[in-house]
C-alpha cells in the first residue's frame, strides 16, 4: 500500500513540475539532447 501511495505521490509531483516548468523542461530537454549527441 505504501508503494502505491509513494508512486501516486511521485506522479503528482512530476505532473506538477511538468505543468509549472514546462518551458524550462523543454529547454533542458533540448540541452540534454545536444549533450547526448556530443557523447
């Protein structure tokens, strides 16, 4: 039960971060893609 609760809380946290920092997340994603291409 605790595993389910922690999982749902994790999802809620991720969803909140995605909604609150969508622009930053997109920018960071592009930076990560560029870095992965350099590797």
